[in-house]
């Protein structure tokens, strides 16, 4: 076991020190898969306002990032999709929240670039669409490209499956989604993990190196959230139907 650990009994104090009104928070997850529910609730409880949230989407009503919408703490969202959250869509259409749309791959690369220290990059995605309005254009190999700025967040919130004392992380299946990118893009990165192991994770199994992680807390126990339940009929039911 390491003498110095990034494990915390609670992140309330360091999270409170990192948050401020108007800060930018990058949040992992795709819908409800891999969403850091406990950390989002902690942000809500701190009561900071006028937040800019960077996330693939804002989850669903009343869950995950939906909590910050309900508490009126969000001023701007940078996302690629808003369709599953009715409150978010309503606030956007009424002009109550500023929304910056980014194609999903572009959003992922903007986060990756932020974590890699790349200030901006050119891409063909979004050329000749509203996404390109007001952005610098350049031609490469005879094709027009637009300049996209990297995203560097003040705070990053991440959900992992396993973590060790150094903050090395392993994600589980689909929950991996945006979490590795978000982890690198935060100036201060907070992680909730289902399993905190006292020995070091095998380096060949590490998904996010601990150098990107500042604080790790055990994820709260809760029933798995299913965004949209879809099931197949039992084989006997299919046979009877056919």
C-alpha cells in the first residue's frame, strides 16, 4: 500500500475548494452509463451557480446532471445531444440556458486535446453547417476545415470501476465512454469508483494513469440506472407468437 494516497473518505472539502461560481465542469458518462452520480450530487449540495457543463448530454430528468438543471445552477452547456432531458430542452428553447453544440467526435477530440495540451485543431466535421459559423477556416489537401478549440475544465467529474491509491483507473464496459477523456481535461479531477483496491493496478490494465487524478472517493451504493429498458420476449413467447 502506498504511503501517500489519493483515496478520500469525503471529497466535500477539496471539491468545495475547487468549485466557484461560473466555473467549467467536465462530466463523464453517456446518458446514465458511467455517470458520476455521487459527485454530481456533491456539486449540487455546494450550491455553486452559473456553471458551464461539458458533457456528451445532460442525462435524463431528475437524475445525474438533471439535478443541476433542477436547482438552476447551470448557465451554459457544451454537448452533442439534448434529446433525453425534457427540462434541458425546454430551458434551451426558452433561452434560459446557453447551449454550444459540438458533434460527438469533435467534442471527444476537444476534451482529448485539452488533456494533451493541444490548444486547437482543424477538422472537416461541421463544414458548411451552423457549427462552422464564426470559426476560422483553412484548406488542407483541397478540403475545407474548421478550427475547433480544445476544452480545459476547471473541474472534472469521473466515474470509474476500480481505482488504486495512486489514482490509476479502470472503467467497466460501456461506462468507459467519455470518462477517460474527461479525466485528462480537468485542472482538478475527482473520481468516484466502485472498488478501491489497496494494491496497485497492473500497469497493462490501467485505462487512466493516476497522474491525471487528484481525488478518489468510493462511489455511493445505488441501484443501476437504466435509461431506456428494452427486453426481448422469452423463446416460448416468440414461438407462440409466430
